C-alpha cells in the first residue's frame, strides 16, 4: 500500500528518484525499489520489522508500457491485514512528486481502492498521504514518510 527514481528519458527518469532503499523514521518498515532493463522495470519489496527481524510482506514490480507515462505495477502481499494483492499505477504529478492509484485485493476477494500523494521534500526524504475513496471522494486516511536508508 505504501506501497512508493536521473538518467533515463522524461517519465522514465522521474521514477529514478525512488530507486534505492527507504525506511520509515521509526524503523518499523522498509522498502526497496531496484531498477532493471535500462530503467524500464522496477522490482519492489516491503518489509515490516518483527521481534524476529525483518519480514518480507510484499514483493512486486513496476513497468512502463512504451508510449505511456504512467508506471503500472502489481505486488503480492502477506500479513497486511488481509490484503493479498495490489494493482497500481504511479505517475509524476508535475509538482515534484507522484500520484499512486491503488486497488488492494483482500483474501476474501473484496477490492479496496485508494490514492496516494507522494511528495519529495528532499532527495533523501518523501512524505505520503493515503486517501480512501468514498463515492470517488478522497478522504485522508494514513500519513507517513520515508527516508533514504544509509
């Protein structure tokens, strides 16, 4: 859900701001974005810290269809309050960040739609807001931030 990239053309280059490893400031979660295929494919992973160490809770990928600026993605998940699959798009918002549109699928088959605003406030830090969608109206739900891991 949080699910979240300089040397590639236009839209491909914007995603480079995400490439690397990121952690939540409280150390409870981390995620990575790893580029492949000349920047046209990005492997994604998300971990939660448990008493036994880091637990991988989501693994997926993002790709760009030729000629389309938005990135599409899919990720499998476990131990995320019943969410087992994410489908999403990520696109530059024109203001130094990204807009993510998500559909989370629960283990019951139910689908939940959300949107996220990601704003880079520095090269090594971005903040996000997750919005629930009620009758297509955005309602703030979760806020947080990611800092680049060292």
